C-alpha cells in the first residue's frame, strides 16, 4: 500500500488559535514598520526620536514601548509553531517530510529575497527562511528541551549585545582608540541621507540599488537577530508539540503566568530601558546603550509571551482576526507593496510627509481594509494568492484554489 500523500492542510483542519495569533502579529508588524515605510530605514527602530513633539512623540513612544521588538518575536514563535505542526502531520501521514520542508524553505528564501530587493528592504522572510534550515535538525529534539534551548539561544543574543558594548567601552578608554569610533556617527548619517534621496526622491531602479545595499547591511546583523529568531522558533515548536496552542485549556497555569507575570515584568524592563536610553542614536554604540538594548530585548521576549497569553485567553472574541492570519504572507507583502507605492519617490512621493500619529492611524485603516479583503477572499478561495504559490512550490503541484473545488 502506498503512503498517504502529504498535502496542504485543509481549512477545516486548521488550528484557529494560530490564525488568530498570526492576524494579531500581522497588525503589530504593520504598526512597527510604518516608520520604516514612510521614512529612512535606518531612522526607524531607534527608540523615541527627539524630533517628534506633542501627539507625535506620544505615538512614537507607545510604539517603541508596546510594539517594537515584541511582534517580530511573536511572528518568529508562530513560524516555529507552524514548523512543528507540519512535522506532526507528516508523522501522522507516515511520510518523511524532509524534502518537502526543504522545498518550502527554499521557496520562502526566494520570496524573501524578491521582497527585500524589489519591494522593501526591511524584509524578515529571508532571515526566517535561512534559519529554517538548521531548525530541521531539532525536529527530533526532546520536547521538554525546547523551551530551555530556545531561551538559551535568545539569551545568547543578549550576551552578544553586552559583550559588544563592553568591548566598545574598553576601546574608547584605551590610549589609542580606533579612528572608526569617531566616524561611525557620521557614516550612519550619510547612509540615512542616501536612503532619503534614493527612496524619497529616486526612481524605481535607484531604490532597488539602495535596497541591495541595505539588505547586505542587514545581513551583518544576523549575529544579533539570528539567535533571537531561532530561539523563538524553538519556543514556538514547544507550544505546538506540547499541545499548548491546540488545547490551551489543558495549560491554565502556563497562560496565567504569561498574562500576569511575563507581561508586567517585560513591561517594567522595557520602561527601564526607555528611561535609561530613550533614543538609540544611529551610529552610536556604547556600554550604556548596550545595557538598554539588552533590557529591551529581554522585554521583547517576555511581552511577546504575555501578548500570546492574552490573545489565547480572548481567542473566541478575536476570531475575526483569523482570516488575516490565514493570509498572513500575502497581507505582509501587500503592506510593503502599498506603502512603498504611497511613500516612495517612484510612487506618490509622500516620503517623510506623514506625522507619527497619522502613521498609526494610517496603519489601523490599512489593516482594517486588509482584514475586510481577507474575509471576502476566503469566502471564495482556500488560500491567499502568495500562500497558494508557496504551497505549489512546496508540494510540486497546483493545489485547488477555489473553495468549490474542495471535496
């Protein structure tokens, strides 16, 4: 008898909680990325920018404290949860899914690279795809090890931050400090101005060339971002393999701790970080900033888990987010396409023309539109358009797209 064919999961077999979490994370990602869509990439994710005043400054502070660093970690956790779920279903089907998984990762690698170079250089998909290859080695890891392994991996990134800050402090105090220490701020400002010209006033191919430079620069940050993302992959795999996502009612103490311990502790660390260093000046890195960044990274992990705990608690009332989560990849890429078309010079040219508070309102309206479109789309189709292409590349056949094609 031939082995069952491993196929894309049918809508009826989906874990709705995962889709709700993906929809919630997608909204947070949009809130976080708005500043990077509407202005220079290197001026984003830098804390509370002192040039904002009044309501704009409050908006910038709220995003920094409650959003930045919390939702890409949640997205990473959900990626790891999806990996473990795919492995579980392959085991039930009695099929080795290694080849299928490698095709899936390879296709995502191509999607991420295309996104980073042709649409928006703030892409995270390429890094996810790159780190998904070593994740395969943890498929058979004992389930009880995964939280500890994930936590240690995440802490390694925090350790690297502190070590780099200490090295910078020692170099600055040495008798002959390197000349690069004094020129890094000027170099950072030069890169920001280059982004301003290429994205805000340049043509499409000038923007593509700048994206290539920005992408190469972002790859240098893998030493810090990589361990954080991979650690969240492993923690997410535990949430699936333990059954905590599929059957959260069996883990009441866990989710109470996430809601009432992890989230308040993470918020306290984040507030301490913002109080110590509210603005992460581009090109500057010293021990004080390293400590503040380490506190923010620890807060990101704890607050991400706290958010997860609350979304799981209110999953029934938040079920309206699920369609956006089912089409998370299409919606993520759609955000980049629309926002670069509005803000970049080769589009409507609104680069650096929108205040910080208006950016958040714009994000809310855009997400509401995506949510409505997702509901409408999934009435007629089984997958989002990019999800459909991704599945076709993964399983080497075209899955039925229209809902009436289901049996």
